[in-house]
C-alpha cells in the first residue's frame, strides 16, 4: 500500500472516531410575566406569575422560531410562566412537556408581602454574582445563593443531557433568567460569570448548547456566537496527520525521483 493510501486510510479513521453531533439543547427563557412587567399584586402572583398579554404574544411568536428545529423533547420548570410559554410550541410538535421543580427560578427568600421585595437588593445580589461572589444572597429568610441554586439545578440539567446524549433532534428546556443565565457558567465549559452578567437573557431569549466529547459547550448565547475551544486531542491529531501527509508527499517525490 502506498504512503498516500495509508494517509488516506488514517484520515478516514480519524473522521470515524470523531465525536458525532448528538442532540442540540435549547435553553429558552420564559415569555414576559406579570412579575417582569411589575403588575403582580400578591406574593403568590409574584412568585408564580401568569404571562402578560405581551408574554402570550411572545409565546406564539416562539412557535415560529422553534418550528425551524426538529424538536423532540420539551422540559419546563414547575412554574406556570414556563409552561404557558412553551404550550403553543408543544401543541405544534404534538409533545407533552416534562416539568421539573429543580429548575425553578432563583428563590429570593421568604417574603410576606410585596413590600419585602427590594429591587435594588435583588440587582445587588446579581452584581455580586457577576463579580464572582457566588455565596451572595438576599437579606431574607431561606434565601438562595448562586451556589445553592446551582446545586439544585445542575443535577436536573445533567440528567436531561445524559438522557438525550445519543438522540437526534433538539431538546428544549424552558426556564428562567437567573436560573439559566447564572447557572450556565457552572455547567458549560466555555462561559464565564462575567459574560453571563453582561448578557442577561431577554424574555424568550435562547441559549444553544451542544455536547462535544461528552462535555457541554454553549455555541450561541441569545444571538451571540460563542467560541468553542479546540480539544487538545483534536489539535494533536491534526498535527499528527499533517506530519503524515508531509511524510507521504516526501516519499512520493523520492519514488518518482528513483523511477
């Protein structure tokens, strides 16, 4: 067998052992809720708000966005705003979403009245998280820190990713701004907390995630393409194959010169 043929065989083998593209995962923030709009009138409505009229329209518009994908599974949190957001899309694909309370939004803490909610304090916690203080929390009983929320959410995400690791198609997870935005840096290999803090998710904003060599990487964050580092094994393979191609070419030239 010639050196060129050997090199070609190695290239084919390299392609065959390359990590194949498994399911794509879309993390979608819910549509606008009464809490987002500042129209919640009770503690219960603030914690588990319905969609606003605008939110309902956003949910319908989301169908057009997701119709471009081969959606095969849908997951939501236990809150109604995530379920109402994806209901039109689920009907379009004929799917029944699975709800998981572990992916609920950040728990601000025990509040007895809307007067207990201090927006400045909430955004102060977000700022602390973005600066790296993941233990920061609101000054309320049973408030969650980012560390607490990540410990709750990550096992759910890991189970979902593992369950669909070898599937074709697209898996949609409908969640929340803080839950997805701030926990994602704990999960994906290529997103930092300061990036997440600088790019908060809009209502129905989407994070696209792929698994590469078994590891989760964000490839698109709400329209922003995110670089995926080249695995070291791939770089070594590329250099090795490059060297083999060079050797094959040199051998061919020598064979021609001797002929």
